[in-house]
């Protein structure tokens, strides 16, 4: 695992990670070497929380992608202070979003420690689920978020126009988060106009991702969040290694430089945004 960076002077939180994958609740396959490496470290939820707090990352939102992970996240968030959950069926698993499964997702979303419906959305990079299934599942999750009053956390991969169109057609919930924001500056302007939050992850630090830094420049600080997507998408200089919530300071410092802000000012803004999105901690 990467060495921990210098701690932040202010507190911040990780808006999107996958604790179940990190601790081995979902056993990583041979086709997922990053998750395998993370699981080989043998971390527990308690250890991850402790390492995160040591660098100023005081809260974690662990995000679901199928029914099993959503159940696990809700259970873990119920017993661990400052761990919160998101529940949903990932667009790549949209074929599994039956009415019965979605009914259980909605039941889980109603629990107080569950603060988000996500990750849901559209993924045109992979064809593991048909576009028809993805759109139907996405629209159903939007309605669940609205009925439960929880934030909607969106997975948007090579589907920017359709994601924005579906949100407009269906009517967006009060709080919408673009997880691991991957659009350009023009899309960031559209998100800002709609009041959608943009959560930046490790790729914003990559040399070839200037378009993400341009988008971060455009994004108002009142709509910024940070995340790791751990164990995936580690920031520079740890590409190729497993990611972890304790690496958030590297992303924060990159964003602060891009925005021309002090890191402490940015963490204060992100923390306030967190309560606006996920409710009082």
C-alpha cells in the first residue's frame, strides 16, 4: 500500500469508496489485480478509518454497486461511527435491477445511516448491460432518491449527454453528485447551472488529464467534492497501486492548486458541501 501523505490541516471526507472490496468482502478476481493487492494488505474497516483520520479524512461514504454490497454497506455504516453508506445497482449490473431488487434498495435507502442512492447511471464504455436496461435502472434509482430524500450518486462513463438528458427528463433529486467526475469544462458549466455536485478523484492529478483540471477550475467551490473510489483510481505518485481514503490529501492539494486556494479553505468548503449533499453528520 502507498505511504501516507502529509496530513491536512483541516478535516475533510471521502465521498466515494468501496470498503467491501478493500477488506475482501467481495473476493477480487484475477482480472482485478488492484483489488487483489488491496485485499492482500489485510485491512479492516477499523484500520482504514484509523489511517484516514490520521491524515484528516474523518468520514467515509462507502458506495454500493449491487444488492450484496449495498446490504453490506448499510450494515457497516450502522455500526461504525463516521462511516456512511450508498446503496444501488451499478449500471453494469442493470440487468439485475428487478422490481424486487429495487424494492430492497429503496428499503435500505430509507435507513438513517444510508446517505445516498448510488452508484447508478450510465456506462457506455462496457456493454455488460444493455442501454435499455441501464436507462430503466437509472430512472428507477432517480425516483428512489427522490422518494427517500437521499443524494443521487452518478456513475457516468462515456455517457455525458444521455446522463444529463435523463436527469432533465426525469427530474433530478435535490442533491446530485457526479462521482469521479470525467467531463470537460463545458460539461462542468452545465452541471454548475443545474446545481449538480462534481466529485473529483485521483485522475485529476494525472499528467494527461488537463481537461479535468480545466473542469475543476470552472466548477464552483460550493459544488466541489473529493473522493478516492478506493481501491481504484489512485492519485499521482501512486498509479498502479491500490488506492485508499488516506490518499485524499493528494487530491485536495491538487485541486487547491488548480483553484488557487489554500488547502484549508478548500477542505472547509468541501466539508460544508458534504453536509449539503449527505445531511448532517
